[in-house]
C-alpha cells in the first residue's frame, strides 16, 4: 500500500473524536456472582454516567441501573468499591448524592435509608443478618477536609437502623467477613501516612447479633502496605510489600507465611476501594495479577511456584467463573474487553463486551515498547510509541514531534495496554513516551520511595531523560518536545516547564501549580500526602515555595494550555487560574479552558471532544502545522509572541 507523505501532526486518523467520545466506554470493577458477571461501564456519551451491567448464562447484557442512576462513590474523592453483590443481591452507591440502593429478586432499585452528608463504598453483603457492611465517610458537621471514617452496617430491610461497627482511625477499608460470618477483618491507617506507606490489618469477632468484639491487630506493626484481605475458610490471605515487593501472604493458626515470594508486584497502591489482586480456584490454587516492568499479567500460584497464565495482559486479577475465568483483557493491540475462558489454562477467550469498536487497522496501531534509560537517580522506565499510520509517513527530512506523558498519582503507574488516548496522537504523526518515573508503582518499594521529598525533582528529571533519550536516538525532534499530564502529572508538567528549557509546549489537566494552596485546600485523603512528597509543614514551607511552578512563571519560555473542571475537589480550580493569570500578566502565550460540572477527571463527551481538538490545535499553532478536521480552534492569549 502506498503511503502519502505528509508532515507529522497532519495525518488523517481513524481515531476520530466520535470514536473517543461516543463509541468508546470505560470498563471496570468486574465481579462474579454464581453464573452471573457484573461490571461497570463509564459512558461519555451519557454525560459521563456510569452504569452497572450484568451478563447471565445467555450472554445477554442488561443494565441494572437505568438513567438517571450514576453508579459511583466519592469516598476519599477517588471512590471505587461502588457496588457489591452476593447471591443475587446487589447494593450500589449513587455518585451524585451518595445515596445507597439495593436490588433484590430482579426488582427495581430500592433506596436504603442513610443520613444526608454521608458517603459509602466497599460494600460487603452479610445476608444472614440482612445487612450490608460498608466504609462510611461522614461529612455531617465536619470540616470539608476532615470527614469521619467508620465501618458501618446498613439494614437491607426497611425500618432498620444504621450501626457503627468500627471507628477511630483516620482511614478504614476492606471490611471482609469470614465464610461463617463469625469474624471480620479490615485495614486501617492514620495521618500523615498514605496507604502505600503503611497500613494495619485487624481482626475482630462478630456476635450472633452482629456486634464487634475482641478486636486485635494481626499484621502491620512494622510498616508494610497491606491490601486486599480475603478469607478462605479459617485462613486470612492478604498482599503486603514487607519485603519491598507486594506479594501474597496467609495468616493461618497465628502464623504469617509467604506464598511464592517474587520480585514483582502482586498488589498495588490503595487509590480506590475494592481492587483485586488474587482469587481462589476450586482446586486450591490461586490466580493472581502480577506486575513486572509495568506490564500486568495473570499467573497461577501453586506449591510456592508461580506460572504464567496464557490470557494476555489484564486490568486486574481474573475471577473464578465456573470452571474457567472471567477478566477484563487489556492487550496492547485492541481495546479492553470483558472476556471469559471456559477452562483455566485452556480454550480461547470469548468477548462479552468491548470498550470500543475495533476500527483502528492493525497497521496503524502503535505498540508500546518498554524502554529503560539513565537518569540522575539511576535507571527509569517508560513505554515508547512511534508514530504510525498505514496511510501516511513523514517527510524524510523531518523527525516527529514527541509527546511526553507524565501520569497522575504520582504513586501510580502506566502500562502499554491499548489506549485510544495514545493512538489519538501516534496515528496523527506524534511520537509518545509514557513515563513510569521514580515514585511509580510496579517496580518495588525502593523505586516508589525515590520520590520521598523529591516530588518536582525526580519525576521531572525522569521525564526529561526519557525525552532526551529518544531525541538522541534520532526517534524524535528535539525542537518539538511536548510534556502533558493530569493531576499530579499536571504538576510534573508545570514543574518541568518552569525548571527546564527542554520542552517547547505543555498541557496541564487539572494540575497543581501552587503546593501551599494544595496543602491548604484539598480533601482528607491527600491532605497530608505532601508531608512525604515535599516535607511536613511548617518546617518545609520554603521548599513548598521553591517547588511551586506558580512562583517561577518568569522561567517559562514556551506556551502552556490549561484544562480544568469547575467542580474539582482534589485540585481546586484556583490552581490553574492562578497560573493562567500569572502567565497572562507576563505576556506569555497561554490558553485556559474550564468546564462546568466536571470534577477531577473529565467524563462528559462534549468536554472530551473539546479538549481533544483544542490540545491538538494548540500544538499545531505552536509548531506551525494545521491538523485536519477540527471543529474548534484554540484561543491563545499573547500568541503573537510565538513565531510559526
């Protein structure tokens, strides 16, 4: 096939705005209940509404939460664990107002009476006692930054009353009942620690009436990050990074033993509730998700040995489903999909639901190549995506512009699973490097802790090193390097632009510009996060000022575009507005777009459509090319100062 020669950035792409915003959905939170599969679908085309779906034996998909229901939780602002299911009983949280609903015997959803001002997540059904356990975040008569945490029991029958089972610690998660209902475990942690710094695992007895007694800690006295406690008979399993890597452990007869130790991650940071890293198989083996080099695969653990399961990359741990497995596949070559395999270790996967139509030709898909490169702190990791489009190639005399992605968190990670957001750029002629900078999960605790006291330094150095590495290899144009990111990645973007002269443009999505403002005006979950990333206040106040991009606007030498949700409680709008106003006052090229009704992360199709086109046009204006097919052109203040 003959390819058209055209400047990078001007290629016509099959990854259209409509594909990104209307045809594509988000898939997550897969659960199994007998012969039924449940999952959540995030739908930009329905104003970002999230729907609880079910597939039964006939593989027909039904929506359990019709409009206007929007399934989700805002506990810790990031939510997760927004529904629970057992024996056909479904409990879920409504994102907008925090109400809790139950579906029984396929009837219409019925509201459970809960007080206004409370949020709920991480549901655990206790059907013999006709109740559901949940983590409650109580905002009643509390400062916005200090809601009270508790584990509560909500009655499933009308006329019952809510009961508090556990309270006291700053944060609680993972209430899990033993199979006989006689014991309850949970995880707790306190300020200033984050859950990936250290958590404690507790067990208590549960009386016949459902009260809690004889609470005792069973793990976590020495700092370790414990996640996903689960009962199997009398044994309590959990993941811990006590060796420097999240691995699987079991507490049996008062003793903790490691199962198949490995220098890989079976576990992860508690950003959201109800994440799953392992499940039990009928024959006593354990299926788990295993992260090595930023790639999450499925494995089977048996007799202290780990064997790779041939199902490809997965979103999280596969779930036992009859004689086989159910999972959300996340391959590098196709959109995510809900899949089942009929037998463990055998049979081709059947796709139940795909996140997007497979309209991107194989010859246009750019595959993420794992790369390592030297940094001032040692070695860092990333995925390199070259520009690729079966119908186009760039001029022989030209190198492609490079988009450097700095992920959020910063205690998070990126993988090379197929992403329409990446293919949006590569299919138009951009190279993309997605960086797992120091501080990222997936490479052990030591790599994660490279960021302690060094946020705005190590992450910036690693993103810059990734860009320089690719430019030096002749894979990217050193004069057209772009850095972009959201939330914490937005801070890394702004910090890079105010400390280095490497990048020629930047895009910040709800990013942090003023660290002192963030420390004073954010939600409870993260309000002490900066103690570790920067330093405790007031002792480190000068360092906060030194690291804040807003205080170094005079160092900016390139255009920046800001995107912000007006309803963002994690990084409030004053962050982006302050940066925009400072750049405008100095006569620097800058664009600012805010979106009503959007929070920390954009959900609505109309928002996604606009930011995709505006950011692409922004780079075109800066680098002197015109991207085809845009319905809106970007408005840049002080743009005459830019030569094109």
